[in-house]
């Protein structure tokens, strides 16, 4: 057990040896591992609107056959997570103008929905946004498309280029297939 903290995450252990460690990043007072244990399943998922989630912001994730397939943030100051979830089931096109939204809509009856509540207000919005990329990195949801400059995207591209001759990583969705071609819950990976 350390008794003296040094610069850069190093400490001297009880035997007098300098130990170097990189403490896990802390977001909103919790590690990613601690946040990971706080996901809550949403009853009836996308089968109905979730007005009880209007006042809170955070992350949402969708699972299909036990696998996290999409993950994002719901940080709207007026509608919270509920607004983002409803984007995928409303009659308008707003949540389905990208391939992940189309897949979510197509599979809405089969998806398990879970939320990670960061709280309410501007500080909780910032926490939710900070949690997004580490959670995407942790779960590698195949339906997510990240910004080109995202560190997660750079790492994923680096891994893909390391695989000689691999045109498309099997862990990613083939976006060349329209969402309409997905039948009976089959996802082309």
C-alpha cells in the first residue's frame, strides 16, 4: 500500500521501491469502470416514449442479442435522454438521417435499451460528453460512426491498417448495405 505520493502517479511502496502507475482516468468523480456498473435497463426500451428521462442527461446504449451495437449521448437541456431516445421512434426522420439511426429504427422492437445517467444541468452534460468516447472505445459498437478526428476512430483505423488485406474490419458495419436490406434481425457485419 503506498504511503507517499510522488509526481506523475508514482509512489513509494512499503518496501521503499518507487512504483509507477497510471491511475485510470476519472470523469465526474468516477472511473470508466465505475460508470460501467451504473447502466440501467429501460423498461419497454424503444417500444414507448420515456418521459421519466426528460430531466436527466447521459448516455444510452442499444443491445442486440446481448451485444452493444450502438451508443450515444442524450444531452438536450430540455428533453434529456428521453428526447434522444424518441428521435429513433418518432414518425419524422430526425433520428434516422444516418446509418446507425436507420438500423436502430429497423431493430427497435428487438433492442434492449440501457441508460447511464450523468445527472442534470450543464455539468452533467459535460460529463456525458466526456464519457462517450471512452465508452465507445470500451464497447466498440459496430453501428457507431465517429468523427474523423476522434481518438477512438484513429485507433480503430490504425488497427484496421495493421491487418494486411483486410478491406473492412469485421467489427464494423458494412455501411454500403442499406438498412432496408436487413431482415429478421440479421446485421451484416
